[in-house]
C-alpha cells in the first residue's frame, strides 16, 4: 500500500489559485459534485483540518484527502470526474437478441402485453 502524502495547507495549498479565485469558481460551478470539491479546497486554504472538513461535508477523511490531493496534483480546473466506461457486457448482441425473442415468444400465447 502506498504511503499517504500529506496535503499542504494555507497558501502552500494550490499556490496558483488564490482563495478569491476558488470562491469565484465555486460560485459559478453548475455541478454539485464539483462544487463540493471546490468547497473542500476553499476550507483547506485557511488551515482547516481534514477531520473537521469530513464532518462538515458528511464525507470520510479518505475521500476529502483524495479530492485535495487530486486537485493539488491536477489543479482546481480538473475537479470533475472522468467518465468511467463501466463493466463490460457479459452477453453478446446476438445472445441478447435471442433472449428478447424467447421472451417475446413466451408472452405471445399468455395474453400478456410486453414491451421491449
């Protein structure tokens, strides 16, 4: 397991993004999730402790640390999640069609209406 890196505090945290700029970004941010991450960065500037931020935000300390570390590495502009591709399909398109056909066939004689 990699050793945890301490997140800087005060003006050492995100030195290229002054507090006023972070507040303006927070004010303009439409995404609730990104707004929450910016709020954590704003709280870190004046020396807020991770535990206190976690309590205030209703999140775990590890989550707060990850958000702050990522913003420190990549900058506050990269506060949004990257889309993950999700789990690969288990069935091929042909297998899915075969199941749909079987289901449609089994409901025809039953008098039930079924929409796919």
